[in-house]
C-alpha cells in the first residue's frame, strides 16, 4: 500500500465512522501525533557488522547515535458504551550512526589503527486501525485499552559502512592505508501486525486534550524486492604513487518473511474534540 492509497483509505473510514456513530457531544476528535517508528527488526535494517573485534591488546572507543521520529494525524470516534474506533496515518524517519576506533596497545615500530563507521537512513509510511474501550478515571482523565492493526511500508532505505585500517610509524605519520566502503540501497519491505495499546488522556482545555500511549505489535515483515550493494576497496602506501582499487557490485535478493514482536512504541498526541 502506497501513501496515496493509505490517505484515501483513512478518509473513507472517517466518513463511514461518522455516518454510523451516535449523536453525542464531542464524539469526534482529530489529533496530531508524535511517535517512535515501528522497528522492523530485520538484519538488513540493523547494525550487524562485526569487522572490528577488540582483543586484549586493543584500545577501543565506541560511539552510537540514533534518532527516530514519527509524525502523523489521527481520527477517533466514540460510540455507545464508550467503544472507540480510530484511524491513524503517519510517516517515520530513522537514522543510526555507529563508530568504533581501535588501536594496538603493544609497543612496536608500527601502530595499526582500525576505524569502522556505519550510517543508516530509513523512511516508512504507516497506517493504523484500532478499536478500544474507554474508562473514565476522573472527570478530566480517561484510560483507553484496545487492539490495533498496524501496517508499514519501509521506503528509501540506505546504509554506508566504511572500514579503514592504517599503519603509523613512531612519529605518527601514516605509511599505509586500507579502506573498504560498502554502500547499500535496500529494496522496499512491508510490515503487517496487530497488538495492544494503552492510552491515557487528560483534558487541557474545553476541547483540547493531551494523551500518552504505549503500543507493541506482533508483526510480519516481508519483502521480495532486491537490494543493491557497491563495495569499493582501496590499498595505498603513502610513499608510493600507486593506488590499488577494486569495485564490486552485487544484487541481493530479499526473500524475507519473518514474524516477531516490535519494540515498544511510545506516542504523545494533542487532540481537538468536536
């Protein structure tokens, strides 16, 4: 399902819900949501490189930076007996960077230094349909418990992995360089799952509400599209004009079908009721 199909499906569901709901005050709500994108748990979308293994004679410095944000719109309708039906759509963006630098701690004429850097960018389009039961705790506080169907289309995902090894002399001058650069463009993949949600909502003003929510899904990830990898290897002695380069291109067949639990996906939203 592409983003345009998901948008029109959301509009159709909103119209259908509105036609069949009860005529109660503030039975509708529109919301702006911020959430953690659904983790696909695929090896292809996670850091699985083990090129640097730190032994007893190595000194290592490992850093990780990760950012994830999902933004979406939601519609919710209240029926008799406080039954809730809701539709949500959004887009998620994830970015992951990892760096590992290791150097030999042994005394020698040459000092090998190894550096590995990895960066991943991923986008996804999401559509959710859920049903739940609302319980009023106080006049301004409610709790919703329910179940939700989730779908995600992972698009425009790419990664870059650079392994670099250098030799330095006792004066800190580089005498030899070995570098391997891997760039991978992933084929689209899809997720379909179902899971529970818990929502806590607080009235801020007469029609404005704020809520926090926690979701987790048992989902299937599948893909039949190809991914494309380009690997470039460079070897060079600094005091020599010669450079050895090798480039290898690969097509990776993604025949993936996998069931697993997603990571917990927290969400916050601001809603307007009418």
